[in-house]
């Protein structure tokens, strides 16, 4: 099939893009990498009168470290993030999650902002952003605002973006000290959407005690999820004494995963506990220097 007819717009400034979105409202849709939007439109699962292509807006691309965060422009390609030394060194969880996204052809076109704005609960980047307490830069014709990841994801494919908003950049905090990060997921084939997955980050003090922990889960609900009870249970515990399986059960036990043709809710809960435990174990080993 082919998309329904639409009017194509290719602005070169964020201000021009937000003006178009203001003028056309719900009749317009933003095009970033197009890896999700184009197939949906081609199958006529959705149709829009206007498509606003952000690919010519240079100010939406780039990776810069400053003020304790790494700022990644929303239109930065996933393949660039995968290869970038600043991302790998300062926000390694972002770098390690990227190869799990589809296949290299998809990452050559896909953007970080497109993935986050699409808000698929089975995707990796939303869980990473939530776990790392990322902040989202958003602009419209009335100005700019910053939204924390905890407030950005509303439901499946739904975010805090209004019809006239453009997601312009992401800020990922840089962790210092003795830190470790890991991602684990289960999928039918590598590159497929995860049936369940988890991302973990930990920081240890000089006595090997956990002083900071972040656990994010994906494909376990209608949005990416944090595991506050599991994170709290890790605080102050010596790394070698952590019962990772129990932490995994605590994290997964607090979820209400979907029950669909891909996997049952019971399967997701049981395997979700396992992937949290695996990711946590790897993160702790890295933080300890092992």
C-alpha cells in the first residue's frame, strides 16, 4: 500500500517547524527518522494532512558535554550515538543500549528523539532515559521548557508532547565515581522488539556499598518503568552481599505487564526478574572493577 496524500514540509529552523505545527494542529505529524512513522502511514494505519520533516534542521543534531550532562540533539542518528566516544565514556548506558535497537540499517536513519517521542514501551531508549533521570528539551511557538523523563511518558505511544511541540534535545546526567551499567533483554531474534528487558546503573563508595542505583524496565507495562522498591533495597548494601535474584523478583513483582500474542504476562514477570538480575550483576561487577 501507499500513504494517503499529504502535504510535505521541510523547514530548516526549529521556529519554522513549531509554526507549522501550531498552524496545522492535529492534522500535522513530525517526521524524524521515519522508521516507525513511514510504515504506519504506508499501511494506512494512520493518515495526516501534513508531514513536517525535521531532517534539514541542523540545530537539532549534535552531542556535547557540559554542566554535568551530555546533551544529545533530538535528530542525532542512533548510529552516530553508537560510535560516539563522548557517549561511550560519559553515559555508557546510552551507548550500550543503542546496538539493541533494530538493525544497523534502522539505526542509520533512526534518531534518538524519534524513538523517545514514539514512546514504544518495548523500546530501549525510553527505559534508559527514565533510569538515568534524563531531561527533555521541548520547544513550541510560545517558548521552551524542560520536562523530566518521569513526566514525559504517559502511556503506550503517548507522551507529554503537545501537538505544536518539537522535542529538541535530551540531557543525560553524567555519573561519577565507581559506577557500572548494563542492559539485558529477551527477544525472539536480536534486533526484534524485546519481550522483556532491563537497564541498570549502580554507584559504589570506597567500601563497596551501593550509594546509588537505577533500574529501568521495558516491555513490562504501558510505559517504561522504574523499580523504586528494588532500588531502595540496594542502598547501603555491600556489592558482594547483594542478592541479585531477590532484587529482580522485587522489581518485576511490582509490575503489571501486558498479556498478548507475543508473551503472556506471567512469562514477562518471571523472565523480567531474570533480566533485572542479570543486568544488575553485570553493573555491580563493572563498578567493582571486575
